[in-house]
C-alpha cells in the first residue's frame, strides 16, 4: 500500500511541479504536513544533498523520500511516479504542438506557465531561506536570525555573482565553512 501511495503522491508532484526540481518543494512541504515521511529539517537536508549530487533535484528528492519510506522499491516507485507525468506530457505535447505551434491560445497557455514556474520557484527559495536562516526556537529576540548562516549565505551570494566560478567550488567552500563553524 505504501508503494502505491508513494507513486500517487509523487505522480501528482510530477504533474503539477512546473518549473523543475525546486518547484517540487512546496509539494514536499505538503507531504511533510500530511505524512510522517518527511520533516522540514529533512527537506532542508535533502536540498543540500540534492544540490551537491549529480542528477535532477526533484528526482534526487523523490528517490530519497521513497527510499526512507520503503527502501529500494520505494525509491524506484517514487522516482517513477515523479517522472511519469513528464514523459506522458512530453509525448502528448510533442505530437500536438507541431500542428498548434503558431496558435495564440497555445502561446498564451505557455505564457501563463512561466509566471507559475517563477512563483513556485520563488516559494521554494523563500522556504529554503526560512529553514536556513530563521531560528523559531530562539530564546532571545536577537537569536531569531542564525547569524553565521546569514553571513555565509551573503558571502557565497556575492562570490557566486562576482567570480562566476563552477558551482562545485561554492559547494566545497560552503561545506568546509560548515565544518569549521560547526553549522
């Protein structure tokens, strides 16, 4: 039963998460609220691991969640559930789009998808920032912001936008800083 539930939940995520892997995050937060498969902290850890490993972030997260719930079969089923809608939609769209490529209605629909994708990704970014920088359990008001994480985030943001080096360099720097600072 858990395998069927994993497939159905990740099929829904794959069907509606327009915009790529980060757009799956609002759906994963919903799963954390609905089932005991995930916690918000485990989602934050999955983001870090998924961003640091090869492969699509959504697929990595589906595989991890499925594996946590039902071992290797769960990982396989959750991943299949996530990617099946894309495969189905791509096959249908590729067949139909040729004949409707210049249709204003079709162009308008795709024009609406872009803001939807931007909104889902923006919500995911906000969620990651909140999980990383906000400490809701702080005893004093000035501890609500995790200062070392905020400083590291700002430094990495500036480095990424000024030096424009390969992302693995920033991942390695962040990992080393996390070890040194005990984050």
